[in-house]
C-alpha cells in the first residue's frame, strides 16, 4: 500500500455545455479556481459526442444550444444509465424557460438563471459534489 503522501487524487471533471464563448470561458475559469478540471462543448451535438468518451462528475448545461437543445441533452443524460445520477447545473437566461424547468427538475438537477454569479456557481458545484459523494 502506498503512503498517503504518494496517492494523488484527480480533481473532479466539470463538463460545460455552453455555446457563448465569453460565458463558457467565465464558467471554465470559475470552476478551475474551485478545483475542477474542465472541458467545454460548444453545441449540443458536440456534447453528446463528448459524453460518449468522458464521464464528468458534474455538468453545467445551457438550455439554448445550437444543433441539439439542452432539454434533449438532459433527457438523454437521465435516460442513459451511466449519467442518471450525474449532477446537472442548468443555466438559462430565459425566465419563462427557468420557471418551466423548476417543475421538471430531478433530484440531481440544479438551476441558475443568467446572469450567473460566479461565486454562486462555484459554491453550488462544490456543494453538489459533496452531496453526491
């Protein structure tokens, strides 16, 4: 058995699914500061492809995406056994969509309305991983 000093823990992986370059960069930086490794998918189709090759610990999901909607991705995640319990932080600027999503949220889904307070995103991501660990 290795001494504790030689065991290294990999930081949790956050997949950010966001088409706006500025917002995705902001989320990426905030989550890296909070101790996460990050990967960004810029549209829904890329996100689905990425999910075939990676297993994120948490997902930040914009609902309004090109090619494949965030709603579809969320249903895809929940239907796929490997991601059924993966925490998803849903991010939207549309208040009507946010209200509708509040009624659909599962046990591992969380909602942030844009503009997102970066500290709130960091705290939520850390708290969600502790709850699900």
